[in-house]
């Protein structure tokens, strides 16, 4: 028998105030983390060619960045370092006076209104561009761990509010947790890059951070984009080892993973809207092919709908401005 009655879904869409009233997901400035590349040297503000609007900045430009974030109400910054010198073991990453450690101290001296997240990795500091120590042409897991621990501890000593290890070694959360606890940093949370895929979407970041691997790729430590169950195992290990936040990265192509991680783990889930996702939008909008603001707000809202509580994005400043004008 044909159905004579049907649901009137459009009733709840019939005015903008009604749509506001029934909206399920809200993107807020409090959700945002702004990634910043701090570079050794003086008076540097270099635009990254593949990421228009994103700059490598030296410490003498850091205060301006911080003031801008504060004025926009953005609660958090994620720091990446670009050192002058690199070596086999990435010693710049755990130098107490390394570029990120100096940047953290400088920000902390200026304000307590900005959460400083330190990316804990070696790839920007190693001559070969890999995220650990090389043995037999591959990254040696257990030899790399102590260097990641040292990096995290020096970042905490400098005043980092959150440690975000992105190296994808097995056991990195357990070891870093232990290292932080033993050094008096029991109170410092770990935001783990728990689910990090070996993704082509990181290409522009590697220009910005000057961290392209000099041989091979990262597929023996970052995950295969085809895998879902493995992501659940990665997330479970990190929770077991003491992670306080879980990052899923990249975001856009991995919305299913964001949702599943959120369903399984009652911790804040972080989506990393990565460099390639940024560059694609920028390129198309510079060509006049898309409406940048509408596209970015739609994408980030979708990440929240998928289950992200927090979003790391190079668009953070733009989004904060757009939300103010809404
Ligand atoms: C370091 C690191 C990377 C990103 C964040 N931390 C690069 C990589 O693994 O090659 C990528 C971020 C982005 O693409 O925006 N391990």
C-alpha cells in the first residue's frame, strides 16, 4: 500500500533562527589549536611556498604571533622547530636551549592564557629526516625511545603545558609518561598522535618543517591508510600507556576513524587538519574556484560532527575571525 503520510523534515529548516535552534554541532574558537613553525635565526618571517599564509618565524617575531592568538581568543598553540643544524641523532630536539624550548620559555614568560603544546619528534632535527635513530636503513624503535623521552622532558622543563609525541614508535607513550613522572612532571598531559597514517597529505608540512626523509619513507612506523582495525589497536595501546588525548591524523580522509576512536575512548579526541588539506583549499580558493570561508567552516564542523573535540588547523586564525563576525 502506498504511504499517504510522510515526515516533514523541512519544518525544522524553515528559517535561519530555527536552523540555529536545532543545530547539533557547534564549532567554537575554544576548539582550535594553531600550529606554528619556529625557526632558528633572526628577523625571519618566511612564507612556506606550498602553504600560502603559513610562515616560519624566528623568535623575534614570536611575540606578535602570540598577541594575535590571544586577541583572537585561540586557546592553544602547537610548536614545531626548524633548527639551523641537523645531525644523525636529532640532538637539537632535546637541547635544553633548542629552538622549541626557547620558544616555549618566551611564550610562558609573556602569558598564561595560551596552552603551549610541544610536538615531540626528531624528524625536523635529524640529517636523514626520519623520526628516530637509524640502524640498518630503518628507524630502530627501542634506541629511539630514550631520545623522545629526553625531548619531552626538556620541553616540559621549558614550560610546555602538553606534550604531543608524533613519532609513532611503539611504547612511546609509556616511556614518555615514565620519563615525565620521574622528572617531576606528573601533572603534564600527553596528547598522543595515536593514529597517524603514512599520508601524502603531509607533503607541504615537510616543506615548512624541512623534514622530508632523505631516503625511503615513513611506512614502517606510520600506519597504512587502508587500515581501520589497526587504528583501534593503536588507540587502545596509547590509552593503556597513559595518553590523555588521542590525535587522529590526517582528518578529512579519516572521518570514520575519528568517529570510531571517539566511540571507543571517552577522552578528548583531536583531529589534525593537516598541511595538504590546507594547501588544497588555499590553491582552489586562490584560483577563485571555491568559497574558502564556507568550505573551511563546513570541513571543520564536519570533523566535530565526526567526533573531534579539538581541531589542530593552520586555518585557526581565519576561523576565529570568521566566527567573530558570524
Ligand atoms: C612530525 C610531524 C609531521 C606532521 C606533524 N608532525 C610530519 C610527518 O610525519 O612527516 C604533519 C603535519 C601536517 O602535515 O600538517 N613527525
